[in-house]
């Protein structure tokens, strides 16, 4: 299901969405699939499902839609979380 406008705005404001462990602008590494080995920043959540579909702006400059299970929060984002257990 597509997120509502309110959910999109909340995500952009840094608020968590149910089932989504990543936040807007988190730096992530792609650990599986077509873009495995690439990294980038979380732009938005395109689908709210059991495995949310996340739009990532890759460091190459391209956007990719990648399911959350294929993304890992990078060490630089982990250090900024100050005790959060989002991993």
C-alpha cells in the first residue's frame, strides 16, 4: 500500500513509520539484489508492506527502489543514532 500524504510528510520530518526501520536521509548499503555493493541515502518510502519498498538515491546519482530487507544502515549512520535500535 502506498503511504498517505501524512505518512510521507511524517517520514520526511524524521518521524518513524510502522514497519520501517530506516529514516529519511539515512546512509545505507545495498546488501543483495541488482545494486548489491552500492550505497546511498534513503529518499522515501514508496510502499508500506511487510518488506517496505524504499527509494534510495545511490552515490552514482541514480534512484533505485529497493526492499528494506536488502538494505543495511551504514556505519556512519549508525554512529549518529545515539543508542537507537533501528538495525
